[in-house]
């Protein structure tokens, strides 16, 4: 049994297309389980996307800091201080 399967269940209200629900029942017996499975896949994918964005942002910060350390800032030549 996975962590997802052993987690407590919470009833929720969803508004779904009636014809789509009726047709989907021909493909899966447990619509709640299928929706939960698909929602978990969506959440996992979004987690991955956000992680990649964080990694890209961190890489940009590292690159920017390296550039600044090597070349300084354009504004440094124009400081009135």
C-alpha cells in the first residue's frame, strides 16, 4: 500500500461534464480513484516544473554573481559616492 493509498480521504464536490462522467464509467470502475491518480500525476509534474525553475534561477544568480565579480558593474563607473 502506497502513502497515497493509506492517506485519509476527504470528500469534495466537483462539477464535471455529465456526459463525460457517464462515458468515463465505461473505462474505469472507480472514477474517484482515477481522478485521484490523474491529480497526483499533475501535482508531481508541477512540482518538477517548479523545481526546475528554482534550479534555473539559482544558476542565473550564480552566473550573474560570477560576471559581477569578474567585470564589476556598469554603474560602478558612474557612482557619485
